[in-house]
């Protein structure tokens, strides 16, 4: 879920993850640094912030 992502609005994402009753769910807002692409898919090519976030999460 990222800023401006109309394909995954925060309410829709939360409704989906609320169904994962037995899972620990962590929500992140991913900043893509002014991506001009559709934010729903931009993370594929502009993944630096996502990779750093995942590495930090796994290191916890």
C-alpha cells in the first residue's frame, strides 16, 4: 500500500488483512520518492525503499 495507490486504498487493504485472524500483520506506507508510474506497480522498478524496509524488518 503506497501513497496515491487507488488500486489498494488503505481501507481495502485493512479489510483484507483483517481476515488474517491468526497472522501478525504489519502495515507500511511505502514512499517511492515521487514515482511517476502507477504507485500500485512502481515498487517493482523503484524498490530501494522497500528493500531497506524488508531488511530492517527481518533483522528485528
